[in-house]
């Protein structure tokens, strides 16, 4: 931490006043205060006092969910801490979160911070706020525009992690489990062969040994490159697991969690295997922070998956599923496609995956959709797929390349009209895959589905 100067004090007073005014008019003030602070005082973060304990949660997929799970458990036991669950995970958002517990004189008023941190922003945050604990959920290829390949992100993170940071890593990810190899660490994962595992993905981001270059041999692959593997030429391989899910009973909705302090049965938070990984990552983090297994279990019994990311309801005699399928992210979208193919009954699928900034005249790179496993939707029980939005023809082409019959695919220019393209007599379940920015539209489509079903019932 640098010695505070007059510019810092003037900035913090200005930002505090601006924050109060924003809240007065109903704004959340989760990003703009940090942006103002960094504009007025370059490297503002370097002058800030940090809490006694910093917990960072990063990774390509799952960091928001894991961060929210950790925060929910801490809140249930009345911990006082700084959190950015409702705000930005880049530098401006981190500064905004810290400012909520910083006095006008720049004094930190909180002993703990649990922060979701974008992996790309490590160089702008870690040198000034060295984390005591760092959870990395996984590393995959992400947005072509921003995150390029997983090894690119690995190198950014690896170069910035302080030597004192305790790492909590996915032991079934041969990429992220290699981070800062000399640091203290523990590993989490799923310690059994799952019948729902998907080894037929297009993408595997690691196939060769990072030490000697020989081909890797996998004992099993859960999805993409997540699984247990080893080098055929040297001693490189998956680490032993310290925290694990040893069994999942999907019918009962429970799982057995094994930890260094004992075992316990937990309620599952979802049917997707990624939900299980998010659970064990959060449990590992909380136990490393000092919470007991039984206290975590009690809190988890009352936790529900955030409805903006997953929601399931029955309308009439139809099951409606809304599932976030983070656009520009082929792995996240593939996981949702895999989830849909395992749902029972005849299904219709609505795709609203356009980026909020996407438009017909833009030069947006849509190559990512060719890395998505849309082949998972080529099932007899998936009767209809509605491609909605300005990129509907691009998605139609990709679905045709996946072998899906043309008569199953419908194109809809406006997302809001999607419900009118469904043949309701043909399906039992309607699945909506939506981009992170399209949650509101997904809810509107559900309302339109409800109206359409109501009209059908009246007509009958």
C-alpha cells in the first residue's frame, strides 16, 4: 500500500458523495464509483487499505456461482465481509466493493473480503491486493475477443499469484491445477465415474504433457478436458483430491462429500455436473477459511440456485427450463446442451445467444459457435429448435452442420416472438438457452409461453 496523498483523499471524498447521490436516485453504485476513483486518481487501488483476509474466486466458468455460494454461507452465520456479488469483477468493480467499507479518511472497516475476480485482470489487482486464498474453478478457452486460449489466461494468472497465497484448485483440470506450483495448495474434484459424463466434446484444451510434450492418457474424461489423466512419458498427472464428491444420487438429489475433517451428505444444488463442481469448490474454500463441515452443510440445505442462471417451473402440463448459456463461451454453452439432452420427454429448445452488442452490421466474430457441441441436440426427443435473434441464420447453419434435420429448425428474427414458433402439442419440455445479458428476455419468453398455453386451454 502506497502512502496516501491529497489526491487520494480528494478522490475518496468525491466518490463517497457521488455514491450517496447514486443511491438516492435508486442506482446500485457497484461499478461507477470505482471507475470514477481510478479516473481521478490513477492506481487508486494501490493506496487503499486491504482487509485482514482476502479470498479471491476466479476461473473461466463457475466463479460467480462459487462466489455467491461462499457469500451465502458466510451471511447465514452473520459474518461481516466485503463482497461484489451484485457488481463488477474487474478492477473498477473491486474498488467499488472495497469503498463500501472504507471511511472518508481511507481507513478499511472490514476484516474479510470475498471477491469474484476476472482472471484477465490479475495484473491490475493482485500486486495491490494479494489474496490469502485463491480459488480457481477451471480454465477453458473463452471469448475469442478477450480471453483467447486457456494457456494465455494460465500464463497471466501464473505470473501474478503471490508466493504467500494458498491455492484451492480443481484437481481434475490439468491446466488450472498447475498454477503457481510452489505455492501451498489443496485440490477438489469428483471422485467417481459418473454415468452422465460426456467424453464426446469437440474441445479438449490440453492433450499434450506441458512438461515433455508427450500425449496425455486419460483414465476418464468428465467433459472437455476435465477428468483424470497422466503423461505417458513422465510423472506429470492429476493430483490427489483433498476435497471430493464421492457419490451422487440424482434420484434423491443428494451427494456424499469427503473432506480431511470427515464426510457428510449434502443436498445437490442442480442436476448438471458443473453444479457439483461449484458445490465442492465452495465447500473447499469455506473449510480452508475455517468453517466446519457440519455448519456448511446446514447452510447449504437452505441455498437455492440463483434463478437468473437456472430456473425450472411447470406451466400447465409443460416443464419450462431457463438456463444461462454464457454467449461467446463455447464450453458453457456445450454444458447446457449436454444438460438438455439428458432431460426426459420430448423437448423444444429456444436459443437466444446473441451478445447484447451484436447486430447485423457488426463484425462480431461468431467462430465460437463452431466450438459448441450442438451435436448434443441431435436427438430424436428434441423435436424443435428455435434460433432467435439477429444471428439466427448463423445458428441454423451450425445446427445443420451438427446433423440436425432442417425441418426441426425454425428461425426467428426477434427473440420476443420465439414462443409463437413452438408446436406445443409435440413437446413436454421447453428449454431456453440464454446469454448472460438476455435473462430478462428469457423471462418475457416464459410469460409469452404461459399466455400461449392459456389460449390453447381456453380453445380446448
